């Protein structure tokens, strides 16, 4: 193997899962670039590089079989679009040059590729995926549906990731400290009405040492009352035990509000509060 990162007699290859599609719409150049002239993308969605031992050993033995995707910069250097782990491992392996595919593309496309590559390799943490999707949504004003189509995931998955991205930093820190990493548990945390309720929910998980399948029951306790669908509920939510629909009439009779739950089953006070909060947040963003 040469110090250029390519095994002797082997030409550069690349994964078809995103590069070929990119090449059809943008000008690309395959080349070998000095490793010191390449730098990571500061907007890289991955924050944890992980253990590079296995990858470094592979590069020492076989070279860099999949080239880095890079963008040329005005100062004569290149920024990594995709392949930061391969670049870091190549440094550790002692390479002086690495195979690259150069694309001159805009910031939006760079952000998409960086996230999509990592998602397709399934090596992002839950938080990195959530923050990466939120970045696409906020920076480039993508809808959840648009993002879902770009990354090949369901709209529900994208919406759930957005919910996790919206968790306040103190709540994230508390989840880290408690070792909570299961997506289902984190979603139950995100569904709490406000930050105070989130703290209380996490405290209860810790005190009761709940397992994953017990968390959902703690968040949505079993309801014993019968279905009372269609009944007008008093203004105070404290008296609500189980509903399939909820109606609120303002004191001044200036307006009324009704929520009907589509799925079968009974719903309690927390479900109504979460529904109201979702409407409030969406209205606040869009008006």
C-alpha cells in the first residue's frame, strides 16, 4: 500500500448510495490530496468520533477504499463533506495523502450529504441525529415531510427526532446523568407538558428505578373509568380522568375548543395537556 492511501493497483471507488446521485447533478473530480490540506466540516452532525482502532488497522492493511468527499476552499485547502472518520484514521495510519472526490456544492447540499451519509451508516447517536435533522429544518426551512423524503425515513420518525432536539439542555443533562438513552423513554420525557413536568418525570424514573417497558405505564397510567366520549368537561382539568374527546368553553363564551383523539383507547389529563401544547407550539411557530 502506498502512502497515498490507495492499495497498489487499486483505483478509487465510492458508495453508490449518495455519491452517484450527487455526481449526476454536480461537477465532480477524483483526485489524491495531501492529508494536511484537508480539514473537517465545522457543521458535521457527528460530535462523537468513537474508537478508530479497527478503521485505522483496516486502512494500514488495505488503504482507503472509499474516498472522502471534499469541497475546495479559496485558500487552496479542502473541507470534508463526508468521511471525517476515514480522514482521522488515515492520519493515525501515517498516510500522507488520501483519495478524494471533489464537489463544488452549496452549503445546503453539504449539510444534507453530511447528515445523510451518517444516517445511512447508522453511526449517529440519538442526539446527533435529532440535532442534525433540526439543523436542516431550522437553517433551510425544510418541512418534516421534505426531510423524511431526503433521508428515506418516515415523517413520524422525523417528528419524533424533532421532539428530542427540542428538549431543554438541563433535561438533556439529566438524561445523560441517569444513563437514559432509549428513544422510547426519551420520547416519553419529551411528551411531558413543560420542563418542570419533565424534571418530575425523570425524578420518578430514578426513584422507582423503572425499566423501559415500565416508563410508558408511568407516563400514561391505566385508566379505570369508562368511555365518556362526547361529554362536555368543566374548565378545570383537575377533574379530568379519562376522555376520548375534550371540550372547553371559555368563561366569557367568546370561543370554544374541542379535541377529538383519533386512536382507540382512553385518554387522561396529561394526554389533553400534550395535545394543547402541540397546538400552542405549532401556532406560535407558524403565525
